[in-house]
């Protein structure tokens, strides 16, 4: 108890200190409370305690995980194929076991990860684990993943031939296609296309080379005597692989003082006819040094060479001798034709996409040249147009701002624009205390404009009807005494969006603004500004007017008269206001007319009831005449007003 009572004063003091701090900070809060910003700040400081086990299929973490799974797929394709070579099977089979187990564990974990993969159902993102698990278990890929990890190779440790039982791991190859699809938003098109071509060609050549070696091992080569071994002569070489087809590397081992040359074969053009004699000559008397290669290196190199030459339809290989060899050659030829067509098409698309921007601007420049020549434009203007095209082509501009705006949803484009110019809007003294939703609405109405060097953006005497944000480029303000440079991120004309009747320059610009570079400027019209402002609380409008009045007066643009705001209304608002005023006037005139006729009836009754002497009848007649004339005068006035109101 003593410890608890001892802590109470400190807690009370801390609570009072926080309350005083809140009261001190209350003066800094704008009049129009930023509910959205304050809610997000509170949510960031007090996050919800929720455990979300879902995995975003477009996220970076899942993309990296898919890459790890793809590495396992490539490992299985390469290693299981290369086990066709006996030297690898006998010497390295046990060394592959830890790697096999590691990738099997990864494939098993991939099932768990894919069961937590979020998905969209009618446009709604589903992240509940029960739903994501049900969606994966009912999919076709769940059965594929189960078959891919089934341990058919459990005899791998006891029997080397059981390694081929891992062939079911090839079923995970569809994850390579998933990885490519996920990479489009994270890598460039050129990188993806080149990687696809290189990887596909290597895997096809590799698997085909392993199949060629298997057929070669099971082919009969006893009828070949190996006389012309080590030489590329298709007439005498057999179709299958033989060790004599590829030899070790021989380097010259004698210097210029030794007898290195055979005097009987002096001319180079005669050496090809005597290759066998030259071969034996160089090997005698230690004239060469041998660089030995392993048996697997020779087998794999020659098989890969045969596969690449055959699948690219280059040929230059010995003719097949058996039906199996003929069938394999036919399949390779057909696959090679298809592969060649795919490679040529992919390379063509790659080159076309790489030069798409350059081709577009070159075509546009040719059309502009023809148009300007046809219209007889002056040389300076033609040069200016071509310089702009060359600048855009050098910058490799693919999409313009208006194209991005047309493709993206309105709100999303507003957020994109806010992220680009948000810091500039916050720095503006007019929008510094505005809430973010107001800035987002303004960003949606910004219009992009492009200017070349020397273009006049704002002319002197022009009404302050727009706000300008320099997204990129540079502008120069020409004053009477000096030139002021304005750079990227600056805002011009924001304070003058709000007009006052006591403005000394009648709300007009007093300086010229000229673009000194290729500039992209976003503009906000005054009508759009007040259109957005009209949907918010009047307190926000009053605060903005106070800030604008203070800044304009500080700049010396206002006189000492009382502040008088020039309201901004568009044509539709003016017509609505005029219609409302007309209806009010019509109702008032109707009431006035009714009161007039009521008063006239009352006067008639009074005059009829009054008893007058006979001597004054002539005076009554004159009075009745005056009343009748007054009635006609007032009645004609009322009818005129009613006709004017009806018109």
C-alpha cells in the first residue's frame, strides 16, 4: 500500500503536465479541426492488436520467397538432368543430399505460405486465414504441390539410381511463371525479357544434352575404329558421343631455337590435308604441353555443343544411324525451329520495346517537319519545335501527365499528385494549416502544362486567376529592377487566388514570368479552388481569407481601406442566385399588391359610409375623382412591376 500511495503523486503530476501541454498545444490547432489527420496520428500511436497471417501476393517479401522457390526448381532441373553422367552419379550423389533436403523443406514451407496467400473476391481483399486456406486447398495447385514433395526418392541413400525418382520435383516448374508475373512490377521489361530468353535456352540445351548423352551411352559404336579422332570430319565420325571426339588441349612446348616446324609442310594452305601427320609430329619429342580435362567436362561440353548446334538448326553434325537417333534428330529439329522462332520473336520485341520511345518521337518529328514545311513556318519556330521533341526523346518520356490521369482512378491520381507536390503545398503559407483531405481535393483538379525555354507563363497585367506549381524546370520573374529565379517545388500565385476590392493592382500580376527551361507546371484555376472550398466548413474559408489578406497587405498590395472580399461564383451559381432573388421579389410584389387592394377597398368603404352635406357634393365628386385617379396610378405601377418580374 505504501508503494502505491507513493506513486500517486508522481502519476498525478504527470497527468497535470500532459493536460497543460495539451492546453498549450490547443492554440496551434487550426480552427477547422483536422479530424482525419488526428485520427491517423492516434491510430499510429495506438495500433490495433491484431495478428494478420495473410501474405500479400504482390508484396516484396512474397516476391523474394518465390525467388527462393524458383532457385529450388532450377536446382532440381539442372541436377536431376546432370545425374545422367555416370561420373557425377558415383562421385557427388551423397554431396547433393543436404541440398536436396533443404529444398524439399522449402517446397513444404511453400505449401504453408501459399495457404496464407490473400486473394480478391469480387474486388474485396480477403485476408482471413480460414478463407485463404480454403481457397488454396480447393485449387488445382494444391494437388500439384503435394505430388511435387511426395518422397519417391526415399531410396536415394541406399541406391544411386533412385535419384531419378525425384523427377516429380519438376512439377514445381509453374512457380517460375509465377515469379516472372510478379517481377513485372519490380523489374524493367528489358531485364525480364533477357532473363527469360537466356534461362529458357540454357535449360533446353542442358536437358537436351543430357538426353543426347543417355542415347549415346546406349548406342553401339564398336564399328568405328577411331582413325580420324580429334578432327572435325563428319564423314568418318559416328553420331553418338565417343571419347575420341574431344581431346585435351595441346600447347606449344618448344621455343624458336628448337625444331618446331616440319619442313615438309611449310605452307599453311597445305596443312589441312595432313592433319594426322602434323598431330603425330607435334606429339613427338615433347614439342607440346597437354592440359588435361576431366571425363565429365569432355562429355558435358561435347553434349552441350551438339545440343546447341542441333536445336538452333545449324546442323554440321554426323548423320544418325538408328531409328531412335533419327527420331531424336527429328524432335530436335522441330523443337529447334520452334525455339528459333520464339527467340527471334522475343529478341525482335525486346529491340522494339527498347527503341519504342525513340521510334515514336522520330516518327513524330518527321510528321512535324512535313507539317511545318507545308505551313511555311519560320525557321526559328521550327527549330524550337524540334528542340522540344529532341528533349523529350532524350528524356525517354513514355507517358504524359494527362495520360496517367486518364488511366488511374481519380482519387488514386490525386494521391499520386499529392505525393509529388505535397511538400510544396505544405510549405505554402496559404495551405500550411489546411487538412490533408482539402489538399487531396485540390490535387485532383491540378492541370499539367508544359513550357519551352522562352515561353511566357504569366503576362504583366493578367488577372490572378490561377496558381502555379513548378513540378520540374525553372521560371524567371522579370521585375522592373531585377530578375528572380523560381525553381522546382515553388508555388506562385497561391496567395492571390483570393481577391479583395481594395487591391492596389486590381488583382492583377505586376511582373512577367518566363520559363527558362523545359518546365512542367501544374495549374489550379481560381474557379476550381473555390469549388473545392465551397464543400468545406466556412471556418476554413475564413482562415484562408485571413491568411491571404495578411500576406497581401504585408506585401503592400492592399490599401488601408476596410477589407472587402470579392466573392467568386461561376455562371451556374450566378444563375441560381438570380433565380432565387427573382422568386423572392415576385413573392414580395404579390404581398404588396394584396395589401394595396385591401387598403383601397378600405378607403372606398370609409368614403361611402361618411355622410356629407349637399352643399359639399361637388367637393365629394372631386375627391372621388382624385381617389379614382390614384387607384389607376397605383394599379398601373403594380402591373408594370409584375410584368417586369415575370419577364
